[in-house]
C-alpha cells in the first residue's frame, strides 16, 4: 500500500517573490563604454535615431503600389483592373507619380512611388496568371 503525506507549501507567492527580488536589487552606476563592449549590457536611458534610414517610404513586400481609393469595393468576384506602369526594385528610384487607376509593380525594399498609399501583396492579385 502507498501512503501519501501532505506537505506544507514551500514556495513563494509571485508578489512575495517579486518583493524579495526588488528589495535586494541595487541600480548600477551609469557608465559610458565603447559600442563593441556593450554586448549584454542594458541602456541607462532611451536612444533616439537622428536620421530615418532609408529616408523614404519603402515596401515591406513584393506586390503592387496602388491608391487605396482605387480598390474600394474590390473582391474576388468583383476585381478591380489597374493599368501597370512598370516596376520598381530596391535600390532604384520610384517611377513618377501614380495616378487614378494605375499601379506599379514593387519589390521588397523599393521606394514607394508618389501617389501610392497602399501595397497589394502579389499573392493577393491574379497578375501572375497573365
């Protein structure tokens, strides 16, 4: 026969554990170290970038740069057809300004053309069929 005994609780509650930890912590002094020696350290204050890189909006995916208003009401059973002006790749300049009813094929990292306010993923189009 097996017998079991009841043990008293021997662990801390979360609030009690946090209190013990936080009361025993002491903030470290702030110090300046070269960047290459900073691995594994924590920042003493927030760091803010002084420049945006790249300094233009760029696409996070392959697809088509479009004007959102041109797509209102589009669905698989009622697609919108846009005239594709060309394509823009990462490292290249954007093509002119996008007008109503137009799209530009865009690659990941490429600058978003003027006039475009949305990117449609290539997977969400039927352009590859034609």
